[in-house]
């Protein structure tokens, strides 16, 4: 294909989701029938129905891997998002916003019978978010396979665990992990959500034994997978499988581990928390940049905590400026 590593940079695979943000009060939320603070998957018709019950104030490109790709770009490092956004109105919003953030978007131009995915984000006065997600075209991401010749040219591949709920994802991601391992390209899995880990524990275990080299997750997610109740024990469990990675510890910082060390770093002090959405995604961006730039484990963790500190200090899940300084 004539594509160099510098042209691909850090590649992220994830669902193409546009966040539709609306403000509601607790009474409205109860009337709508959603449980406060939860995330549910809904059908296209149900998403349309819910949307008629609220006033959408903003349409913002979202998705975990997409937020991480934007964070990598904000750190002045090349990033590429591989996602499925079709050419409808929301798909154009999604693509335009990503490119405006400096992220290269590789999507599938095939006409599908599904729309671009969307997430209705209902925000109550206390800042709590309740989300109803329609995956749309993203749920068929693996229908036609993945271009391995393209992916082996990336510096590292990061993918969100949410993909495992898509048909054919385990087979597709296993093939990717094995191929990239043979080319010594790091493959990083974000565990994404504790409930997802419960649903997909067997699939995650298969991936970690099939070529995934790094894991990123918070204590609840990693604890759900390992069955351990301390971050050190979790790290040791994953190290015994030949896996490196990070366990984020919220206000207590993060713990990183590889085949040589287990390192902890504190959170950035003095940050006024406005919105925690995207904190894990931006932490991943900082850690990934440190990893591919061959920084030390401690420096990579610090870069992650600094990126996360920036995003939690404002409303929204993406950086508002360049983060490199």
C-alpha cells in the first residue's frame, strides 16, 4: 500500500458514536424510564423515541477510542481512528470534528443498512450522565474484516473493549492481535467497563493469550477480570500472563507494570473536577504516546495523569487545546 508508520502513527479502533447531549432533571429521567448514572444499549427505533422526549442541545463526536485518538493528536503525535461512520448527517458531523482535531479517519465506504451510531447523553443538575447508546453501523464493524496490511504499519494499536459486543469481533481482533504480535507491534486493550468485563471475560482471556500485549483499565475493571482485590495483586496476575499495562486509581493516580517493574504515580494535585467523562480515554492517550516514544514507564504514567487532569477540568470528553506543553 505504500503507507509508512509515520503516516499511521497510533491506530485506534472503536465505535463511531455521536453524543447527543441534553439537560434533564431527575423527574424527567424517571419519566423517560432510564436509571440514573447507567449506560444502556438500545435499538434504533428506541433511540429515536427517546430523542423525541428531550431537547438535544449539542451534537459532539464521541466514542472511547475516538477520544483517545484525539488525545494522542493533542499531544502532537500522529493518530488514526479506524471506525465505521456512514455518510449520513451524524456521520459527517463525526468525521468533520475528528479531522478538525487532527485525527486521520479510516472508515468503510460500503453502503450499509444502518445509521451512524449515536448516544443520547442525559445530564442532570449534579453533573451525572445517563446514556442510551445505539451502536448503529458500528455493531457490524467486523462484517467485512480488517485490512491487516494497513495495521501492521502502525506504531501501536489500541482498541476499546466495547467492540467485543459486536458480531465477529473476537475472531477479527484475535487475527489482528496475532498478526501484529508477529510484527512486534504493541496491541493495547482498554477494558472499557466492568459490566462488559463480566459479559466478555472469556473473550478477554482469549485475546490476552493471543497477542494483546497491554491492558488499560480501572481497579473495578481489572479486578473483575483477575478476581483480585488489590491493585498489586491485579498487576502480578497480568504480569504472570506476559501482559503489561496500567491500572488507573482515580484520585490516587495510577499503577503501571511491565516485565521489569511495578510503578505508581500520584494524580495531578489541585485540579478542580468539572466532568470526569473522558478521563480514562485521555489517560490512555498520554500512556500510549509515552509507550511509542519509548519513555520510561513512570514518565508514560505521568503523561497519562496530566492528560486526564486536563480533560476533567472542563465539560466534555476531549481536549480543548494542544497538550504537548
